[in-house]
């Protein structure tokens, strides 16, 4: 039995679950009804393999749009065509797929005329199984809480006064080591973070495809992803 999470705001939720030699594609409609199709894994796996090879290729920039349509069209044929009669004509679809399938941009699936994202609004939910929530004993939790509530010398980033309250509320709930404002440096984060099972950071940040330009704002410094690599790898 699968404990399928319910997405009440969706017009339909699609669960794609990898079994030993099959895929189960389950559709939950907005009224709660469940229907499914079982699909042989051979054609699906072959389509996924070819698609991933092209997506991960170093030469993707020069690929013709028609090739992508063909690759995503093939995946659409083997996975979505069997469940098309079970889906609404439009609305919001929530895709819930196993970890092996989470790297696929499902919005790009192509039916020969339109991409999936042109037919539906898409949302994603990670994992096909959901465990019921379980309250942890706060006495068992220890956290490193880092953040900025004051203005730093990097004036393009504003002060975050609510962070001070956020830190206080966490401290009231669980045992915490705090790095606030001037104490929040890259060196301190690396040192204290090695022994902290939970790290909570409240600050400005920017993301980039370049790790050296991806950073969390510390006190008067930008803590880059590259500088955090040792901490990340050790965990």
C-alpha cells in the first residue's frame, strides 16, 4: 500500500512510481478518485535514458528544437498517453514522482502540438510516499542559528530587523548556538557548523550557476558556495 499525499488545490495529481519492471501512473482527481495505469518499464527507461543523455550533453546549446520535441514527445507517448483520458482538459497538475525521475523537466513534455506547460499549470511534489507528521522532542534538538538583523557595509542589502525576533523564537524552542550580526562570519559558520545537526540561516542570499557567485551574506562578507564546500561535503 502507498500512502499518497493529497494535494487539495490541484485539479489532478499524477504519481509516477517505479516498480521492479513497471511504472505505476496514478491519477487522483480533484474529487478524490484514484485511477491508474501500469506501464511496462522497458520503453519508459529507454526514453528516459536517451533524454537524459541529450540533456546532460556538453553540446546541448546547439541542439535543434525539433530534436527536443521528439525526445520529450516520445516520453509523453509512453507515460502520458495511457492516462490522458483520466486527466482534466486544463487546470493545475501536481507531479509527484520518484527520486529517479525528479531531474526531468516535465513541463517540456510534448504531445505533438503543445508542451505540457501550455496545457496545464504545473506544480511539483517530491517523493511518492508521505509519512504522517511526527512531532520531535525539542529536548533532542540542537541548532546553529545564524543571521543578520543589522545593516552591513554591503549597502545594496537592507537590514533585516525581524531576524532578531526569529532567532529569539528559535532559542525559546530548542537549544541553540547563535551567530548574530558581527558574530556571523564564514569562519564561525564553518567551525560551529561541523557539530550542529541543524543549521538555520536568516540572511540575504543570491544564487548563480557560478559557485563563486552563489553566496549567503555574512557580516561584511559574502560567504560563497565554494567557501562552504568543506562544510557541505563533511555533512
